[in-house]
């Protein structure tokens, strides 16, 4: 899937707001606000349920990585996610700790 198409699909799902469960949360982390080297995806199947987490890292910005963005879309589709939340911006690794 082309990078722009994947980003638009994710943005559309985020903009739709809460539609129920399962729910996915996407957060980007990096050494600076300009470059996200890591993305963390958390899946909650039901309200109050256990959270499953996956992390993907890259030497380049994961937000501009076609493989990573396409993978996020595939995870959303396969899990039949109803709600997608995205943390705005990039959290620096110093803030994460």
C-alpha cells in the first residue's frame, strides 16, 4: 500500500472517534520531536480487558516508512478494530522514561 494511502486511512479512522471495541492506540517515539524511530501499538479487545502491545523500530522515521504504515493498516483490518486512537506528535525518549 502506498504511504499516503496508508496515512490517510489511519487518519480517517482516528478522526471517526470512538466507535466501540476492539480499540487500537498508536503512539510514536523518537530521540527528537522531528523523527519518530519507534511506534507502539496497543490493542484492547474489550473495555477493561488486557492490553496487547507491539513495538516497531527503525533507523529512519517510521511515520514515513511505507512498510510500517502499511503494517499498521493490516493490523487494524485483521483485528477488525472499531476505534483507532493516535497520540499527537512524537514523544521524545527522554519524556517516555
